[in-house]
């Protein structure tokens, strides 16, 4: 164990400040990074890795993008936080609302967790109801009511430890991609459901696309029952398309929650919605929400610069082609060794499941082969490639991943799948 790791474990639970970073399920030590450059990250022992974690989503222009570094250095010399409004706040707000049909207003804050929590509070205030429908394996941050069967790192723990029975009772839990379950629940609990919150493309139980007409059916059901439809696009927003999954599928929710990419690598979260709903927020309305670092100058200028690059170029076409080539390449490479792998991709996001059939929900995700994923992760990391260290996370790419990183990755995958197949035989 390195001294740094020893020190980390001495001073911090598990040695990490967010659980998935621990790499516990992969039976490896966490990595400590010193810097990133384009599609690469470098650990404190000097190893270079092709990076498919991308900060778990925020990094989309590659690490240390020159234009981004430039605006951030300039801002750092002008001040970091004022306690008044930064002049860039209305600019980023307009860029985001313009990209999202039906979203008239937006409130910026500091994390996706905070934004999801605010969206639900708004929905409860607007409807006067308390129950919220969420889906198994979805992750909406670590707010109490969302930890019931939550995805991401929460899948590995009894995630509702420390959460009150009241918060658990207010959360109605349903399988993803099953409209009948939603229909029945809304009838059973008529008049008590404030909101349905979902990741329109699930990304915290691995990556799972919505089935055909799933999102538009949820839209109709919400309209029929007076329920607020919340798309949690913290991960998918400006990652799968300019705007996000709602724009890609042509379905408009009542509230959109954003984070990750829109801060260009700095902390951010946001709730957007119709004027009617948003005007319920203080100081216009009675729903309280506030933050010392909300819409801070650094997050704003990083967000603006990032969105400029994403709108000006053929960024999403490049991202989609590249993520598709990567996921297809991995599936093919696995198949050559007799390993069943499912791959999906959209924009700068992709996912694989070690499974012989496509995965549509958490139950199916949990039936995939955890040992194969662990071997795959371990082998690839040894070869200088990092993915999220869990079968329940999506993989990410940025605009600086190119032919070279693709070729290197797929050549390494050939070797790693071969040794996975050998290990499987030896068992
Ligand atoms: C990351 C994520 C969150 C939480 O965002 P934080 O900024 O980590 O608090 C919420 N929802 C989804 C879909 C996410 O991927």
C-alpha cells in the first residue's frame, strides 16, 4: 500500500470522498490522480490511462481543454464568489433554457443531489401531494427519499440506513421500462402522487435506453393524473445530445434536472421548468432554496465555454460515432472469445453488460456476470485504460477521444477478453 493510500484511509472513511472511487467491488485500490490531459488521466505514480470515467460525466471536452483553462484562469484573477449575481448567470441560464423546449426558467445550484431534491420539493408544493414514484436502480443523488433501491454506488449497501421510515414510505418504487406498473400505481394511489422522477436514459445501473414510447406514455399518464414529470438529466443532459435525452426523444417533462456537463467540470446542478412551476421558488414564491456558491463565477464560465464548444461543432455526431464504434468493437472483441456482451451507446455515453440478452431493468442488470466485469476492469486498468469500477455505471467519452485511443482500447480488449475466457475455463 502506498503512503498516500495509507494516509487517505486513516483520515477518510474508506479512503475516498465518494464511495465508487474506492474500487472495492473490483478488489483493487483506489487510484489517486495528479492530472489529466485530453482523453488521458495520470496517477500519482506516473501511470497514464485512457479515461472513460470522465469525472463520472462532467468532462466532455477532454481534460484541461485549452479554451476552458483560459477562461477559468482569467476568472480566477477576477474573483471567485461575490454574494451578489455574477454577470454571466443570465447568459448560462438563457443558453440552457434555449436548448430545452418547454423550460422557461432555470435555477442554478451546486450539485445534482441538490437539484433533484429541489425538483421534488417544487412538485410537492405545486400538487399539494407527497408521494414520489422512482425506479429501481435509478440514482437521483443521496437525498433521503431517493436512497430507496438507488443505483450507482448505493446498490452495494443498505442505502436507506439513517433514512426515516417516513421518507421511505413516500417513495413508490417501480421497475424501469414497465408502463403497466406505473399505470396501476397511479390508479391505486390516485390523488397522492406528486411526481414521477426518472433518468430518461438510465445510467446508474449500467446504461439502459428507454423502450419505444416509454417516455411519451409516462408523459400521457402524468397529464391524466396531474402528476409532475421530472426528467433527471444530470447525467444525460448535454451528454447524449445538445439539450439531452428529452430533446433526443422529443418528450417534454415538467421539470428537467441538470448537472455534470453543464458545469464544464466545476460543481453545478440546476432545475428548469415552465414559468408557472419555477415561479413557486423563493423569492418569487414560497418554496425555499438557496446556496452560497449557487451560480458561482467559475462554474458559470466553465459551463458557458463548454456549451459554446458543444453547440458550435459537430460534437455530438463525433461523440455518437465514437461511442458506437467503441461499444460495437467491445461486443465483437468479446464475441471472438465466446463471451456474451451487450453494448449500447448514445452521444458521449455508452454501456456494456456481460449478458446474452439485452438488459431493460435493474433485475436484468443484476443478473449479469459480475466476475466477468471485474476481470475486464482489472485487465483493462493493467493495460492503461480506466472505466468506472462497477458494472452499474455508464462509461463516458469526450470530444478528444480519437482513432488512436479507440484502436489502443480495442487492441487491449482483445487481450483482456482472451484472458477472461482462459480464467473462466480454468475455474
Ligand atoms: C450524478 C447524478 C446525480 C447526482 O449529482 P451530484 O452532482 O453527484 O450530486 C443525480 N442524478 C443523476 C442521474 C446522476 O447521474
